[in-house]
C-alpha cells in the first residue's frame, strides 16, 4: 500500500459457514469509533438473516445481496455497488464485505483489479478469514471453498478458541499453516480482536498472490457443489422454544454431517424479544436479540443450509414446534 493512496480501503471477510463472520462484522461496527463504513453482506439463502443481525449503526451503510454468491452470480452487482461507493472517496472511511460461507475468494478479489470503475477509487486492503476451530478439519474435508478461503487469506482469525483445548488450537494452527504459511494468525473467541490488526493494514499483496497463482486474475467460472442447497421456512404462529431446542438438538445429532448451518429469528411464545437460534453442525445456540418493534410483523424465519437435506422434513419438524 502506498502511503499517499487516497482510495477507499476494502476489507473482505470470508470463512466457512458458521465460522463467525457476522460476529466479526458486528464487533467492527461496535468498536469503529466514528469511522464511516459501508457494509456489504452476501448470504447463501433466499432471505438475509445475517443482514437482520448486523448492527445498524448511524455511520454504517448496509447493502445486502441474497440472490446469489459474490464469487459467481452477483459479481456484476458487486461491481455496480463498489462503483457507486467509490464516488464517496473522502467521506467514506472503509468498506466491509462479508461473503457467503461458500464463496471462492479469488473471483471476489479479482473484481478489485479487473473493473476500472472499482480500482480507480477502491483498494483491496485485506482478506480476513474466520476459521471455526471446532469444525475446521471437517470443513476442509467437505468443501474446496473452505480450503481456498484459508489458503488465500492475508489475516486468519482462528475463532471459538473458548470451545476447544489448547492442544486442539495448536493442531488447528498447524493445519492452517500448512495451507497458508504467510498469513498473520490471531486466536479469538467471539471474534474479539484489536481492530488495528485487521482494518486499513495494507495486507493484500497482488504480486504475492500472482506468484502463488499466476492465473488468479483470469475470469474463471465458479460452480458450487450442486448437492449443497438452502431453503427458508417461515411460521407466523408463536413457537414453543423448548420444543424447538429439543427438535433441533436431535436433528443436529442425527444429521450433523450434512446439516452445515442453520440460523433463524424466532417469534416465541412468552418472549417479548426476538430469539436468535443458530447451529453449526452439531453445535446449537439460542439467545435473545431485541424487542419486537410495534410496526414489525412477529414471525419466525429459519434458513437451513446443507447437503442432501429434505425441505419437507424440516417444515414438518418446525410445524411440530408451534405453541399449543
């Protein structure tokens, strides 16, 4: 990065499904101390749960893409959006881009160099990859995108350190180092990190990337595994949250190998707040979010992502969790 480079710095946050990308984005928005940021959220699903969970800060502009993946079907939308944002040079301090958990990072990166309307006003500052310390090996085995995300990154957060032993963290770091010996590595819990280590750091090195992959800037088509899909379930009746937890814990245990990720906002009986349920393979979490607003439709929206999953099976399961 040149010291006098006045272009807007862009940080791309990648990581496999459930690694903690949205948690990191919210961490940045909570602690950014007056920086004016644009946040682009790309989600693998029909609706944007992550977009609803991103903190709506007065200094942040949120753009959501949930009609495809930035590495393939909506790259044109990304170019258009970045083209509009670069017009705000001098008034915008940075751009955060959260990719889907199934994104190939190279096509996203090439967007910053192949499109004239982007490279003139925006510089790619760093690829920050969030790694799930609990599920890293399984993710690498089942997804080439997970491998590419680690190998391509400039900065790696090995997240969920609070859920594994010190020995496990050492093994995870060794595996990450095999794939990427040059990246800066941090160990984190809940994506808590000093922002000076990930924002406006000038870590992306195009020459280095081309040395590793000379064809990196070529326009390669990216195809996702056709067996991996997502669907959304909606329910307007209140949910019995105890039934939901029993059902989903059972599903996670039985289908954990194929059930990559679930996330949802729930309208639950007996609660004035929205409840956020998430699962990553066999790990499930539930937390209060915020009160339902008077002008807000109280309903549950639940996104399921995985391999060879039956929508009807999950729809029947959710219907069985309706409060009676």
